């Protein structure tokens, strides 16, 4: 099993990252480089979280093996096979090799590749790809140029700080820094930035995640919150539609002004391809491309303005599509929650849906998740399950907060994570060690990563599910993950006292800590910031518990869901009315479809059967007679039909303007070969050659 666990987790984490990216991104419409860059960033960060427990168990085994080797005479040591033992070793050193043991030399190389690749992504490549994806350029060169200009300040700031530091080191004779020390300083700077943001996100997630499950168990809470979301989303949807209309109007003007032989016509065609199909059809019908452009007569937009317009089109179309999809998803969610509220009071123990799902369900799901099981789960079991889960998560949150405030204490050991790991280390129960480490770091990661998925910075950064996240937000999330994961892992190792700089013990460090280097180069960061700044999580948890951030945003005009607010009540009522209106509309549609289906089933088949029977029982003589009579009737009424056709044409002719100055008259108004009426009669003459005179 040596190395097998590492390989299995590498494969599993890859498919996990791919699944999440497929949920938020759109593989068909977004650029492949955006998908690959985001997938690589998410994959590396998730990989660090999943592989770190294996590093901890391997390090504990190496410490045991090292202690056993030091406690036994050199000539009698025998460390071979699956069980690394020594002949005279006492019983207090049962160094059994863990099932997930990773051979020496693999983990340092693995961590070095993963860490520096993630840092290259977050500080260099992903910011450049962000500007490239958001650029409105029409060529690769133009997009690269725009990305370089936008990131010049970003990269220039780093180079300026690094250059000033090098000059300071070169001038000061008391400082002699080697390359490894400079590397450690760079890692410390990146981890300090990440730890600053990590504590903010962690303080929010430790309180909000348990509270969300507890509130989800309350009767009617999720439905009221859905009504609130519906009111806000309708406002955003209307704003997105208005913005799209304004942008499409600008595109229409540009499309009409720039003709087919204009040098910038290719740029206009590129913009048109990004527009919705209905707008493309409208603009295609109104094109007058047979006219040549005249540079002296008209003022044409510049290429720079077209680049700006292209960027606006991409943004407005993506936002409009996202709001439309989110509105449909929110409607389905609201309808389902209303069904849950209705079924809670029913005594049939059968879950009844108002609307059937448009997508056919799997037979396996229909068999095991039938209406009876669905009623018991939604109306009875799910609220209690959410309450129990909220209590368990609250206990984990309390443990994390306590450990963050006491992990620097080594005698006595106050950090609960360190206590659990040290108890397992005494018995060398590697499975328990890995499970405890995995659950601990997984909970910390959920608290941090879920906050990244929840936060929204206006329309600048927003992760929307169901393939509605834009390229800029995907890349930005990859940057955040790569910056938050290394300090998160270091913080976890500090909580468990596996970091020698925290435990102050001369023991073998983990491979991950050895890659980070010794923080003794920057003692004020290692002994100050890393120790005391995580205590700030207590203040952030208290602020989140009392919803201070939500109240501040509400005062600033950003409506947030608060149960004791008049604005929230108004928005809930508005959303409830919107959902009721959409529900009536869908019910009318389903009733119309059912009536049409019943009519077709009732009268369509009977009509087909009567026609089929009539054709079967017709006598050949009768059929011949009917054919002859049909032909006679056809020939009989041919003249009358022609006459009726002439009368119809004459009636249509009355709409023509009368010519009272005509000098020549004729009795037959259909005498003209061209289909237009000659001066004879009462109608104005128009020759075929003069049809396009007014164009």
C-alpha cells in the first residue's frame, strides 16, 4: 500500500474539483484556458487539504522510528519489512508502519511542486488571465496588450517592494541573507497576506454555517427567505434587461453606421456574434449593406470605442443570461417550499407536488424516493437532521475558537486539536490520527471556502451555480483559494502542535513545514503575528453572531434578510406576490396543455377512425362515381372560382388612389400584363419600371 493512498487521493481530488467547476463554470462557452487555469488552481488547493493528513501520519511514524533507532544500540538495530522494529527496542516504541505510509523523499518534492505552482498561478498567471478574459479586444495581440497594461501597476508594485528590500539588504553590512532566507521571506509575506484574509473568512463561516442549518429547520424560514430573494432578483433581472436593451441599442447604431466595406466591419461582426439570437435577427433585417461608407459624410466610431462596446456586450449578455436562469431556479425552489408547507398539514403521508418536474426522474430514484418517503423526509426527518447537524457543527466551531486562542500554550497543552493528536500519537493509532486530522482541516476548509462561494462584491465577483459564473469570477476564486490554502494548512499544523515553531520542540517537522522554511528569519512574524492575530477570530465570531455586518450593509442601502426589519417584510410581501403571479401563469399554461391533450385524445382518434372506416367501406363503383362527380364539380366551379378571384382582386384595388385626371378608360381593370392597373378604369397607373423610384 506504499504510495497507493497518495495516488488514490490525487485521482479523487481531481474529479472533485472537476465536478465543482462543472457546476459553476460552463465548459462549452467559456475559453479553454480559463477552464484549465481555474481547474488547476482548485485542484492544487483541494489536494493540499486532502494530502496533509497523510503527511502528519507519516511524520509521526518517522519520529517513532527515529526515537526507536536512538534508544537501541546501533549493532542490534534491525528495521526491515512492513513492521519497522529493532531487536532490543522497548515496548513503548511499537513503530508500526501506517497503511498510508509515503516513502521518504516523495513528500518534499510533491509539496514543493504543488506549492510553487499554486503561487505562480495566484500571483502571476491568473491575474493576467483575468484581464485577458475581461478584455474587449478583437485579437489575441490586443487582449494581451490590454492585460499587460492593466497589470502593470499590479506587477510594478511587487517589483518595487522587492527591489527596495534587495537594496536595503545590500547596503546594510549587518545583514547577509542567502537565497534560502530570501525564499523564506517571500513565503512569509505571502502567508501573512493570506492569514489576514483567512481569519476574516473563518470568523464568518464558524458562525454562519451552523446557524444556516439551524434556521433551515425552522418552519417557514426558508420560504420567507426565498420570497426575499425573489424580490431582489426581480429587481436585478429588470436592471439586467434594461442594461442589455441600452447596449443593444448602441450596437444597432454602430451596425447601421459601419457598412460592409468599412475596415472596422469585422469588429462589428464579432460584436454581433456575442449578442443574443433575437437581437441578431433584428439587426440582420435592418441592414442596408448595399450602401458604401463615406468617410467625409459620416462620423464613424473608433476601434477603441468598439473595444469598450465589445466588453459591455459580453458583460451585459452574461449578466442577463445569469439572471434569467437564476429566476427559473428560484421559482422551482419557491414552488417546492410552498409544497412542503402544504404537505406538512396533510394527513395522507403522501407528498403532493403542485407542478411535475419537467425532467423525467430516474426509475431508481422513483422507487426508493417515492412520495411516502419524500413526505417523511421533508416534513418530519429533515428538520431534526438539520438541528442535530447544527449542534455538531456548533461544537466544532467552539473547539476551533478555543484552539485558536490557546494553541501557543505548550505546557500545559490547551489546544483541543493538539490534545487529540497527542493522545492518538501515544498509541500510534494512525487511522484515528488521519481521520481526526482530515475532519479538522476539512471543517476549517469548509468554513473558509464556503464563505468564498457565498460572498458577492457587487457584480465584480460572484460565483453563481448552474454554469452561470463568468470567467473573471472563476479566475478570481482560483486566486483566493491559492492564497488562502497555504496559511490555512500552517494554521492547522499550529493548532495540532505539529509545527516546531509553535511546539518549541526539537522534533522532526512535517514535509510541508520544511518546505515553508524556518520563520526565525522574521521573528516578529513568527512570534507575534502568527501567534496573536488568529485570536481576532473571537471578535469576528461575536460580530457575525449578532449580524453586525448585515446590519451595516442594510443601513448603507444594501437590503439584507433580517427578520426584525420593515424593509425585509416589504420585500418578502413583494416576493410572495411575484411567486403567486408566476404560479398562476404556470397553472394556466398547464391547464391549456391538458385541455389540448384531452381534446386531441378524445376527438383526434375518433376522427381518424371514422375516416379510416369510411375509406374501407366505399364501393368501387361509388368511388368511381365520386371521382367523376368531383371532376365535374371541379370543372363546373372553375369559372365561378376565377370570377370570385377577379372580384376579390377588384375589392383590393379599391385601396389604390383614384386618378380623376385619366384621359383613357377601359372596361377591364385586369388588362395590364404587369399586374398594375392602367389608366383605363378608375385606378392610378404605375409602370413596373417606376417601382423603385421612391427608394
